[in-house]
C-alpha cells in the first residue's frame, strides 16, 4: 500500500521523540513491502539540527506552508491508500481539514502525546487537533492504551481508538560489552514536571555515592542546575549514539511526564530502547507498567533515592544482567518495530474500503 505521513519531524530528533518513533515504525513498515511518503514542515529549528535528512525507508518531502502542502502535495494526500497525521504538526487543525477534504483512502490520527492532547482539548488550547475532528478520522491511534481509549471513543465519538505504542528497532538496539562508564544514566529532554523525580532518583543518589559516576543526556536543562559533582552532562545525544550510551551504564533511569503518569499505560520509547540493550531499568511507577514488564523482575520500580541506592547494593553482577535480559526477551516478543508495523498494517486493512465522510 501507499502510506502518506504528515508528522512533526522525521529528519531531526533534536528536542523531540517523534523522529525516533517515526523512524522505527516506518522502517519496519517499509520492510513489509509498502511505499511511504513523509511530509514535514520545513522549519529552521529542525533544519539546523537534522540528523537524518534522507531516510532510505521513506521519501521525505518538506513544505514551507499550508498553501505549498495543498498545491504541491495534493497527489500525495489524495492518492494514498492511507494518510496518517501525527500530533504536534504545525497548524495541525488546518492540516487535518485538508486531509479530510482530499484523502480518498483511510485516514489516521497518530497521537504520540495522547495524555497531553486530551488535557489540551479539555482546556480548549490544542493547536493541532479540534474535538470535532476526532470523529472524522477512521482510526485514532494512540501512544497510550488502557481506559483512555474508551474515553476517546465515548467522549469524542472516534470510530475506533486503538493503541499503537512506541517500539524499538532491534537492528539498532542490542547488548554490547561496553566498559561501564556510569553507574546510572538518564536520557531525556528537560521538563519541569519530570525534574523533581530526576532529582530524587538520580541526583540525590549521586550526592550520597560520590565515588560513582552518573550521567544526564538531553537538551534544555538550566545551565545553573545544581547537579552533584559526579553527574556528567551531555547536551544532546543523537540516536546513533543511544545504543552505546545505554550499554555504557550499569543501570538506566526512566522518568515519566505527569500527564503520562495520570493517564497510565503510556510507555516511553526510552523504556523499550534500554530494555532491548539488556540494561536494567529503574523507573517511576504508573498504572499499566506491569502490563509491559514484570515489576521487580524485568524492571525495578523506585520512589525514593533510598530505593535506588538499595538496588545498587542489593543485586550481584549476575543478577543485574539477568534483570536486563528478562526485559530484553519481553521486548523482542511484543514491542519491536516489526510487531508495531504489523499492527499498523492491520489497523489500516481493517477499515472498510468505503469511507463515509462526516
């Protein structure tokens, strides 16, 4: 089939997780035999920080504005077997309307930020989706699962809200026998709501165990944040370096945004990447976490710095590796990009060939 995706970015992973998600999913979708066009708004921020300008698994077409999207990419939208619009697309509301107007195939909304989107919709501040547009998409594909899907269907009349969780490309993420440079690391862009947990679960343990080295990688952290002296900072880590980064840690930390915790059933792509590398994960807790990993066997749940220090002390090297390997086996079975691409394929096929436009 021919799939056209209109997304935030696939060319640049700087300050957004969308690019990693799209790359993993669409690379696997291409391997299933499909053709993919990715339409991306050409903005200076991503252009200046492009780390994959020409993917070999899809054709990227940049557009300057809505007029250019409509005039130059009319065929890409109209003649696709399926058109998928992602969350946070610039001028997304207008983009959605253009898709409804032009698309003859299946229409999908892929919400990589579901809890955030729903919070914005409730406040009337969502700049990329209007409540009344949800019912017009054939499928609402969500990064979050669980009860939130029923809510989308009952509250916003979606014909079908379905989980399409993030996934991991196991060609890129796997165990390596790297020297363990850090006792624990964290990979994530700064956010006000995550930082207290990063402070509690990483910075405080670092202050206690001054002989152990830790690391935080990601942009937008305050320059004057009082990190412990043994916490190394990396401003930006391109995806090509993620595998080596994970494999250079004895443990890795996962911290979840407040909206994702509230919604539950919202795994981060970092969880799957780290697990695919066989690195034991220490994570905060959210409802549904135990549907992805067996708690304290495949993933370690911590609430306080004391919990983290306890894990460091409790497990032998062999036990540490076993935790990581158990998580990896779970990922290989349920959360690879190939598994996710087949789910997307089935979601598209399941839509009746006769579309009724609302």
